């Protein structure tokens, strides 16, 4: 079973390209310090990898 990932937006996407801003929106991150929880699927991990300089990721047990 895939683990849960808590993703937090820590930097502003202003000044980055449109594709990265759309990736953050697709993850559900809107404002700095907002957090979302997703299952650690390959698709989500790929999205995180595309914006890894803007977010922090923690594994949770839920």
C-alpha cells in the first residue's frame, strides 16, 4: 500500500513558469503554508518532483 504524503507550499510560485503554477494548482496548493495530503502514487510523486523547489514533503502514517 502506498504511504500518505503531506505536501506544504513553502515558496511563492510567482516568477516561475505557467506549467509549474498549474502543477501546484492541480495538487491543491493555493497559498503559502497551505498543506494537502495525497497518496504516494507515481503520478503524485512526479508532480512533486516538478515543483520540489517550492514545496516540502513529509510521509505520514494515515
